[in-house]
């Protein structure tokens, strides 16, 4: 089965600090995604990518940047973290069937 | 953009009963993927199919892409089926943007 690995799995960050969430897939998928999941909001798309070098805005991109330096890696960057960005973040990859990582629990204090 | 509506939002069953979950979407899709999420867990792909019916175990997915709808039937529910079921339509050959419905929370009691 396709593997998507997220790191870290848990992170506590301070308000105003920079946070980088990493995602790696070894499935040679072109498409990769970053979502956040909050109670009452379901899964919301932050950024996605069609392949190395490409990033596209999803439905809630404000406050987030993304980077796809290679086919395998897709990062989500919070330049100035705020408490409202406390959430569970999921990375996914797939060109038809989509596979998810285990999630990163981010707490911004 | 794509909007996805799932119904019901929650469902409570006795073990052994069947469940029927619905997914409706607003824009063109070439296939529909169903996912399961355990409480506090990640998402696991259950079924992915273009138009038509697909079975795996006690699960049956029926998708009519022309009518922008899909259903997931769970037969003889078990307590371990409890969790949230989400659907996502994908337009292969079009935008890779993948939007999810808010899910159906299923609770199966013994």
C-alpha cells in the first residue's frame, strides 16, 4: 500500500514562531495535498501541488505557504504561527486513489 | 468550485443493521472515493470508483457521475464500523483539487 509519512507527529509552537510540517511519499504520485481538520469544519484544503516546483492555493491558504522541492516532498510552512492555526494537519498524495498520512497535531500557544 | 454534501450527518445503528450513506457533489467528477476515519485517526481509503457499483467485503459503493451522486451501503454493521465516513469526488484529467464532504458520523452499538 502507498505510504505517506508526516513529520513531526506532534508539535507545540509559540505564537509568532515559524513552523514547518513535512510530508514525504515514495509512490511517485504527482498530486499532493495539505488539509487541516477541526471539529465542526471537516477536512479543509490548504494547498496542493501537481508536481515538483508547483504549489496551488486551496480553500483556506491564508497564513500558510507550501513548498514542493521534489516529487517526494511537500512542506507546509507557517511563517508566523497563531493560536487559530492549532489543528490537526493531514498530508495526502495520489493521482486517482488518494492516500493519507497519519496526521500532525499542532498546538500554537 | 466543487461542493460536496453528505447525508445524514450522523447515524446511530444497532449491530447487524444496514447503513446507507449519501454523497452529492456540484461539479464534474470522473470518480468518487470513500474514506473511513476512526475517532482521532487518519483517513483510510475504502472504495474508489467511476460510475457503477463496486463491492469490497460488506461495503458497496454506487456512483452515478452524470447525476453527481454516490452512495455507500454498509451491510450487517458491526461496532468496529463506528467512525466517520467521508467522500471526495475527483476529476481526473481536470483540476487535482480534492474537496471533501463534512462526513457522516456512524455509531454502531451492540
